[in-house]
C-alpha cells in the first residue's frame, strides 16, 4: 500500500493501526472492510467505495487484530534480569537451551545460566574493536560450543570452553544480522546490503546475494537462506551453499521481516504482517499489524516463528506476537521513549527482550 493509501485508511481504522479497515495491495480489485477474500483478479483496498483495478496477487484479509499491552514502566521490577555496564550499551540476546546470552557493547558476551541468577562475563570484548556503536539487533548467535558476535564492523567467534575472541572478518560498516550452521557464518553488512558467508574457521568471505537486491532480513532454515530483497520488495530464497535466487512473493509485497515454517513464509510490508504458502504467491493473507503508532512509525523490524505464534518487534519499540492464522495478537511491551528495542529471543516459557538499557524476561 502506498503512503497515500495508508493515510486514507487511518480515518476508518483506529489510530493504533490495526487491520480494521484495509487490505494491502496497490494493484488489485477490492476487499470490503473486515472482509475475508479480495477479488480473484487481485488484492486491493476498499477506501470509501473506490476500488482500484489491476492484476496483483489475491490477498485474504485476516481478522482485525490491534495488539495492545503494558507500558515498559508498568512491568514488574523483577522482569529486569540484567543491565549494561554503561548507558545504551545492550546490543543483542540469544538462547541455547535454558541458557541466555547477551552482548554488552565494549564489555563482551555474558551468560545467564538457566535464564536466572547473576550474569557472568564469558567472552571479554576484543581490544581491536572499531569505534562506534552497532544499534541493530540480531548480532549474537551460539551453538552451545562457540559464540559468534558482531561488534561494530567486525565479526568474531569464541569458544565457550576457552574464551578468546577470534576475528573472522572486518566489514566496511556495521554487521546487522548473523546466522550460523556447522560450516559457515552468514551475515548482512548494513551499508552494502549484501548477504555474505565466511567459514566458521575464517578465510575469505563470499557474497551470496549482491547489493543490488538490498538484503534487509535473514533466516537460515534447513540449509536454505530466506531473505527480503528491499529494492523489489520480495522474499527470496537460495541454498546456503549459494546459487540462483528463487523469488517466493510478488513484487511490492515485503519490506523487512521474514520468518519461515516448513510450508509457509511470513513477512512484513511496513506495518502489516502477512503469510503465504510457499509456492503459492497468489494466496497471500493479512495476519495483523505492528504495535501502536501512526503509519510509518511502527514498521516491523524482525519476526521469529515459535510454534503457532510469530514474535516480533517494530520500529516504534513495541514487542508483540501474532498467531500464525491471524486470530489473536498482543503486546508484551508497548512503545516507550526511555529505551529502544534491540533484539528478542524465545524459550519454552519466556520471551527475553534486549532493550538498550536492560534485559527483560517476560512470560510467553
């Protein structure tokens, strides 16, 4: 939906930007407010009865779901399980089993055994770090044997048994997302917007997806890489070993977040979350919206699929979840101005939210 279409929709939807009134495609036929299926010739928006024509993908409009939840200040003090050594230094969080790891900028990687208790510094920050702060989430991963992290413009690996940060690659700008398998580390470089990989033992990096696609998100599932190509606003995939890109969605449908199951790809276009059966680009379904905020102030930043829920955080510093069928949604933290959301990680019983000045443990 173009910006004009979004602004027109605000009059019929609430200011909290649920899906109460809009379907999602610039090109298509029509979809009544709260309807279930758009015209077969293409998705579209019914804005005051003015329906556009076109040949875009069919868009099923999911049940209206405006997430709501507590403000950060209303959460119990016990939800804070760690704070950084200096202001605005928390960078990322990840889990392995019941253990929680987080990255404190310029201090290093900490572990909270079992998800509770006193944090322990397990990998001190390397002394060759470049100057500046990496402000994006998704820059910390572990397989239980090694931990991989990006600090500023550099990607490191360290054994957990014998901690010592080993430089794998120095990039030209901030490394914003990381995925790992047994052989390679996959990462995105922010200004270049390239998808790259390097062997876990180091060596020469390889470019898997060039900057022309402007890679914005990254998921590694069963040997396949899924990503959002921002320039075409499409979700693509390719083997982790490299190869040709297969585009899974129509153009102008995806902008940032992506998550994948065995049969379905979930992705965002600005404030709206969609699902689509893999291999069926004309069966896109609206699931719900990001958190409270005016249009273009709460775009999805990341999405993580856990069972029948997609957990996410957005550019308005909201953290929430949406059912995979769009039937329910909710907020864990409502937009706040005191701290920004950097990353999230999910276990069987908790959601760990990495904020700029605290690490919060919230019940799922």
